[in-house]
C-alpha cells in the first residue's frame, strides 16, 4: 500500500511540475541587459493570479541577476486598482530602486495621471516620485509632469511642475 501511495505522489509531483513548466518560457535569449527574458503566464489556480497578476516577465543580466520585472494585471485587478502594468527595476544587490505604474484609461480620467515612477534609496525608502499626466489633464491644467522629492522621514520637501503649451 505504501509503495502505491508513494508512486501516486511521485506521478502527481511530476505532472504538476510539467504543468508549471508549460507556463514559463524564455522569450528572449539575449535581451538589452545581456541575459535572458522569461515570461510566466499564470492560471487562475495559482496564488499570484489571485493577487491580480496575469503575466510576469523577468529580465536578467549576463550574470543571471534579475534587473527588471514587469507584471501585467488581470482585468479584475485593473478595475480594482486602476493599474494595467507595473515595472520594477533592481540594482546589483537585488534591491528595488525604481517602480513604474501605468494606469488604465478609467484611472487616468479620475486622477489625471497616466503613469507614476517611484525612486528608492538603498534602504528601500522612496526619495522621488514622478507623475506623468494624461493628455486631457495636460490640456486642462497645462502641467505635463510633476516631481516630488522626499526626505529620510518620507516627508515631501520639494515639488516641481513642468508645464506644457497645451493648456486651453
């Protein structure tokens, strides 16, 4: 009986690893960082899919270190948070140094922001944020981009607005 149970467990483990292997594929053997790019397409039964991630791309350098990751969100998650895609950038030590969020058309109409980039220091604290505005907001307010600078306590210490000539 034990041998039968062990055999069934081994078969199930092999089948599940083959199923997972089908969702991971190398989409670029030599990317702009000198390494490979992998894409993972998640199924509704996987935990990350439940977190709202439908597809994830990981970009590696020629030393095998991840330098960039893109997450593409499910329709349900996009309706919830208004974010279509996020990009994460990492330094040589694997720490995230920059995050970009790209917003849905609906979120752009609500907030005016088309995408936002957050910059982080070595301790993981946000030091700068850039907001890039939608065409509609640019025409309305005449501001193309805003930059916010933060101190070590997370308090905004400076704001810069970059104006456009599209204001009506």
